[in-house]
C-alpha cells in the first residue's frame, strides 16, 4: 500500500496552502494532471510555486478556445462548457491519458489523479457573479482499478475576477489535499475546503463522492452537511440518492413544491401532491415537460426535536426517494424566502401546496417583524410573481367542520389582506380531496409506530409500511459511532 494511505497525524493546526502543496509535491507517489478552464491555471500555479512540482505534475493545461476544447474533450449536446458533464469528460479524458502514457512497470507505486475545473468568473457588468465545477478523479492504491471521485459546484460571491481566481486556486488545493489525506473523513474534508477562505466569498451548493473508498458515504448526508456548515441555503437530491445542483434543476422550470415533515410520508401527503399537480399542469402556461416537483423539508423541521438526528433524516429521505421524488432541504423557514430562492432560477409558474395551518401561519405578522417593510414586504416577494397556493382542506377535530380558503380564520388585522390575495386567484382550494384520510397526521403515525401500536400501516402509501418494517425505519437511534466515523 502506498505511503499516502498512512494515517494523517501531522498538521494538527490548519496547514498553509504552501504547506499543503509542498506535502503533495514531496510525496513521490502522487502524480497527475491539471486541466483548468475559465479562470487561469490557478490551482496548478500553487503547486509550481511551492517547489518540487516536477514530482507531482505530469501536465497542466487550459483549453480556453472552444474549438480547441471540443477537439480535446468532445462537444456537449447543449453547447455549454461550465457544466458537470463537461467536468466529467475532462476528468475521464485526462485520467485515460495518464494510464496510457505513464508506464506502470517503471512506476508501480504511483497514485494517479486528474484534477479539473471549468468555471465562469464575474462578467464586466458585474451582474453575473459566476460559478464553476471543480473535481478530482484519483486512486489511493496503485492496484485500484476503479477510481474515486469528488465533484463539487461553487458559486462566487466576490466582485472581482482576480479575487475569484485566487479563491478557486485555494479551493483546488484544499480539494486535492483532502482527497489524499482526508479521504477517510469526508465530513472534515468538506469543512477543510474552506481552509484560508472566508465563508462569504464562495458558496458550495453541491458535492458528490463516488468510488470504492466512498462506498459507505451517503451523499444525501453530505448534502445535509453543506446546510449545517452554512456553506449553502438549500440542497437537493434525486430519487437515486445522488445530490443535484439546484440551479440546474430549477432553471427556467415550472415548480410545484410541497413542504412537510414527511416523518413518515403519509397518504395525505401523496393526495396533496397528486391533486395539486393535476391542477398545476392544467394551467395553459405550464409545460409539463419543463416542470419539477419538489418535496421540501426545512432545516428547522429536522431540528424540531433538538439536534438533527441524521438517521431520522435518512429514514425520511429513503421513503421519499422510494416514491421517486426529488427532495430539497432548505434553511427557508418562511415561505417568501423559498419563493425568492426559486425566483433566482426561474420566471415560470410556481405552485405551493400546503395545508390550512400553513396558510394561517403565512398571515401571522410575528414571522415578519425583522423586515423593515413587515408582512407587506414579505408578501411583495411571495405573491408578485406567477405564484399560486393550492390549499388542502383540514377537518376541525372539535366541530367536524371542513376548513377551506373560504372559512379559514386569520388574524383580524390580516382579513383584508387575505381577501385581496384570495380573490385575486392566488389561493385555490383542492376540492377533489379524499375525505377518508383527513384524520391522518404524520405525528400520529410516528407515535403509533414507535409505541408498537396497530393501525399505522393503512395510513401510508402503498409499499411504505413494508419498507419501514423491513428496514426498521424511525425505530433506530442516531447513527452508531462506527458508522459515524466512516462518514466523518
């Protein structure tokens, strides 16, 4: 086994960027290529400047011209260059060259890597601040046939191209160093990406780990770390459990979002979704092919019982993914912030599916006291776009009355404001709901489940109860220490 795999006991304090590059350069086994497009060869520059780069760098290049880039890596179907697909092409191509051109017989101990980034820095008008994809494909054992890979997406927040270039170079060094010396602690590796970088200079809004040394890493859990570490405001993952880039998924899409605890997902949740979706796609302005459905959970909901229980989070995710849903975790406790986030990426129609209690909360002034314009400022952000609320009714447990938009009770000071939005078509009742399931609440299902009571199975969508029993979901405690150590 190569020397790089020895446990990292040095650099107890944060090593400098030069110390990181020098440690890699002086390791006789680490050897690879750098391919950087869009912001100069900022990462490779650090390795050249620290000394000993000839022992690490096989090649460093920047195919800036589009024709040159296409000739090397092939053309993308969508004609774009700052994409995950482009990054993956770059990583794969450069690694193939390494294997083809560097003799294994002469260098049996070398650990190959290919590092790449493709970015767009801030434009001249400073309206578009830029973003980029950064990744590394590497091996930790020379006999390893399948490569490990870490891919991440960043958003620049600085207002000068030079500063963005410098930040990108630092991120690149941190990623390469982390890949070889912190691979066994992905959580720490994630935090170390910000070494010598202020949190307000970049946002990391997606990361995926893959390969044999990351087989025990759940990328959904890594998404959660991005939120917990204040690296981003929202993350998404698909039915396959892999993380998605919110900007790419939401771009110019019609969005239907359903917020909930989904602990566990119930028949009411699925009825809310299906009925609101039927209304949503009937709108003439909605192109079904350009529509995305999002089941959203707020970070505050995950913290409802105190600290975040990661096993509980994974259990919720497991069920939603099994239903083929795309899941978002966000820091947006107020709905207007969620809509504001969506509006960053689309001008198409947005639908919010919610219950009566959620609607009442929206018209509660206490949630907007921090805004200089109060509730009016929030509502300006919430309702001025092409947005509609699809309201699922609720049965009053005391009176048996069915509560809808017509008889919902908001604060007396909010009545006229509510009427304004109600009669301007911003709130639409779901009328073909299933009255037989209105008594179902996730909290009641969970209580029955955890207390070993009967009857909870029939409150859940088909197949969900069986999955909960088979995998013992919601009945396990926080991730055991051994599993935690693997995922750190």
